[in-house]
C-alpha cells in the first residue's frame, strides 16, 4: 500500500469511534435528537444555519472521536460512510443511497447559507462607504397580498430606494438573456431567474410603501442591484435589466443615480413603513432531518453487524485452513525420534546380516 494512502487510512481509523455492539437504531436516533438540533418543523432564517450546523456536529460526534469531530464537516462524514459502504459491499442498499444523497444535500445547504451570510457581511461593509445621506435596513422580510420577499438590504437615499441582493460564489457565472443565473461550467443548470426575483421584490416593496404613504414616491424610484461579494468571481451579464456590481462599484452606482430627490421627511416615512411592515418568516428545513437521522442510525448499525459477520467469517476461515493433527505437540515431537530409531534398527540389522553372510562365504572358500 502507498505510504500516503496507508497513513490516511490509519489516521481515519484512529479518528473513528468504536461503536457499542449492543446499540440499536432507536438509541442512536435518541442521542441525535437529544441535542435539539433540527427537531422543529420550521425556523427563522437566522436560526436555520445554527440548527443545521448543530445537526452536523451531532452526527460527526456520533461517528468520530470527540477530539477529531470538531474539525470535520458533513462531507467528511459522507466520505467515511462511502468508504465503509465500499468495504462491506453496502453501496447498493437503499439506506446508503438515501443517506449519501441526504449528506450531500446537507453539505450544500450549509455551504450556501455560510456563503450567503458572508456575502451579506461584505455588502454591509461596502455600503458603509456611501457618502450621501442614507438609511440602510438589513435582512428585512416583507409581505404583500400573500407574496413574501426577503431583502438582504434596502438602501434609502435622496436619489431613491435600492434593493440590494448579495451573492457570494467562487466560479464563473452567467446571467443569460432570459434572466437566469447559473454556473457557466454547468450551463444547463439554472438556479433562479434574477429578473423575476428582483421584479417581485420591487413590487412587494413599492406596495408596502403605497399602503402607508400613498403617492409618496414614484415607481421609478425603486430599483434593484445584484451585489457580487467576491471581487475575484467573474459574472457575465447577458440580461442587462438588473445592475450588477462588486464591492468597489456599489457606492458610485447608487450615488450616481439620476432621479427625483426624496426629501428627508419622505425618506423617514418610508423607513418607518418598512419597519412597521417587517415580518418574521419561518422556513421549513431544506432537508428531511427525521429521515436523515434514521438513515445515519440504520447505516451505523449495518456497518457494525456486517463488520462483526466479516470478522467471524475470517476467524472461521483460519480455523478451517489450519491442518488438524491428533495428539499433543509434545507427543508428535516424541513420535518422530521413535520412528527414526526403528527405521535405523531395521536398516542396521539388514546390513549386519548381509555382512555376516558375506564373511562366511569368504572363509569357506579360503578353507577350501
């Protein structure tokens, strides 16, 4: 085995817990549920990420030793289970297939939420460089006639009202001519329609203002900006109907707007309207955590039982392959010299009889 590969597997073995062979699925599920992570049916946006990361930590502690689990992530758990599935021929089982998909989804969702939070931090920092009078509202949730929208930032300035949508990614992205945002390397995959999403946000926001201060601002004062938080990311905009900018561009873009000036009183009334209309939405978890808990527990038990059968079969094979001889080791060692002595005696007696006969014949000839 390659030294590097051997070191990897030895380290993985040292990091992995030794499970209690008497444990069953219900006990493991109970331990995972007792952490309180992702046991509710809906969460606020802020609590969703904390809950998913808490579930991730609980699942890792169930499989890996405490001193290693804190430095691992859901994709490490998926890799470990994949290794075990290959080792014990469990890849084709329904439990493993569902578990593998669930862990991949969990890893993607956590990564998406982490990147979203990072993008919002970078956006707030960039907006702090605005030189004009402004009021910035972060993480606002509004609803109008059953349509709910979440706003990363609403920026109110004398030039108008900007809806800022932040995104953080590391790949080359494209907004195609239809307004769909997707990764250029996977051009067939579309995540969402930027144009439709921003139009919906503008519609809800404008009607919230109209409900409180009718006619206070013209519709043209409400605009949208797609903020790319990672300045190293490349985005190709073929849509052209939503402004796209990065950290260094957003302040000049907002300050350079040409629009009817919004007085201080109007801006204050608009901000009050948003604050009064704020909602706290609850979101269903993007992963079926009850099913994922059950699959983790089932697969751990499957691994342990399959491992136990494999070890028993290996011991049986050793017993069968070992030749069985009657008598103790001491007796076998004692018999060998006896047989050798008997054989030597027979040979000597035959040789002695032959030598005696030859001597008699020679004496008789000499006497004659």
